[in-house]
C-alpha cells in the first residue's frame, strides 16, 4: 500500500489497531469477500449469479469454499445483508412501477 510508505511503523500500527477495533457490517464483509465476483449490488457480476435475497450461503460450492475460513457469524451477516438488499430492491421497483398520483 503505497500511501503507507514513509509512515513510521508506530503510526501504521496505530492505524491498523484503530481499523481493527471498528465494527464491520455484513455489507462491508460482502464487498470484501463477494463483490469481486458477484458485483457491488449482488446482481450477478461476471459470474452471473444473483445473490440478492440469499440468506444462506452455500460454502460447499467449489467457488465459495474460500469463505470457509470465515466464522459462521460473518457469513450470517453477509446473508442478512443480501436478504435486506433484496427487500430494498423490491421496494424500489414497486415504487417505480406504482401509478403516479394526480392532483
């Protein structure tokens, strides 16, 4: 990471300790572990596998086995994020499709 070059080691350690002390959301875990293949919005990405609404992550699929190193709580948080994303997407589509009220 080029932006860290030149910083004293004590500063780098302080930054990493701060970042590691912060709570991480299911969305952040998804972006880090899943978005590279499935897209930032979970609509499929280059693997063309839509994950919106997927509450349970199948860690037995060959391409997903790398997630086995995560604690179950992390994959549960990712699943909760994906489930919520599906609800937001559905609500947005319904709002867009609703007839406009005239005054």
